[in-house]
C-alpha cells in the first residue's frame, strides 16, 4: 500500500511524497532529514490538532531535541499575516534558528501559511508537509506554492518554497467531513481531464469504490494525482507556462 513519488527540479530529485495508511513510517522518513540537534515546531489548526497533534508530537519528539506546537483557529480567516506574525513570535521565544524545522499538520490553510512562514523566518528554514485533507494531499502540499491572503485578496502574498518531504497518512481522511472529501475528489478528477486520460478512465471504472472511500481506491486516486502534479511542477516550478493548466476549473 505504501507508495512514493519524487518531485524533480532541473532533472534533480528534490523531495519525496510518501503515501501511507498511518503514521507508522513517519519516524523513518523524518530521521532521513533531521538529527537530534534540530528543533521542530508543529503548526496546526484547532480542528486537526485535536485529532492528530498528540500522536505526531510523540513520533517527532523521539527524532529531535525539542518539539513545540503552534495551533491557530481553523478556517480561511486565519490565513493572514497576523497569524504568521504570531508564529514568528512563537519561534523567536522558542529560540528557533536556521537549522530548525516547521512541520505543517493540516489542510491547505495550514500548509500554505506554514510554508510561507518557513520561507521567510530567518530568510528560510526547512518545512515538512503532513497534509490531512484530500485537497491538500492531491494539490496544495505538492509543488511549493505558499502564502496567505491579504486585505481580502486570496493568496496575494507568498513564495515558491519547496518542502523537505510530504508525508500523506490516508487514514486522516476518516475524520474529514464528506463535503471536504468531495472537494478533493473534484480536484483529483481535474488531473484526469487535463493531464492523464488513463486516470480519467480509472475514475469512471471505479466510481463506486472511490465514492465509498474504499482505502485502496482512495490510495490510487492520491497516487495518480500526486504523480500528475509532480510531473507538471517538475517541468515548471514557478508557473511561467505549463503549470497554469493546474488552475483549470
Ligand atoms: N494549485 C495549483 C498549483 O499548485 O499550481
């Protein structure tokens, strides 16, 4: 069931996307990137933290010298520079320096905001993405678009900033409202229309198991989607041309 995809830039492997059914392999993946001298700040929102913050903290704390957490209220209203400032303040108080790491545990808002804070704190520290919504798994956690909304303008301030790795635990979808799963499926289906006709056929042939959230079918959907997105962003990291097709729909 475990699957891996590598995102390349300039034909060099840059980071891996790991798809698993739980967090049991997270320590092995983290230990490839960090050592006991690092500190990690887990950034999450109030909805996700109550389900997964404790488990992820337990895993990460065995890999590094210190784990702190920063949790903000769930929702798009939090995707702003005030929350980023609060996160900077937390990192300064916890004495985070350039070798320390942010870990985004949540959906698109958490991933985008954490990625942006990582891109700008001390001119850039490492970031790890642990997406917990289907939309974040199939789209926003991959490709390095980070940012926040500004005075009513969506994603107006941001940076292209790549994570160290993306680790997808498909089991987190079990706590996601079905409406949000459906939004992720719609996004995934888009790759079928614009990039991968075989994936479109897979979608049509397996509609009922996908809709029923059969774990193998969902795993396949995430794999096909991440592979399609990785192919596009590997060719056009900063949306100078081809990547714009991902904005379709
Ligand atoms: N969500 C579109 C992109 O990442 O380019």
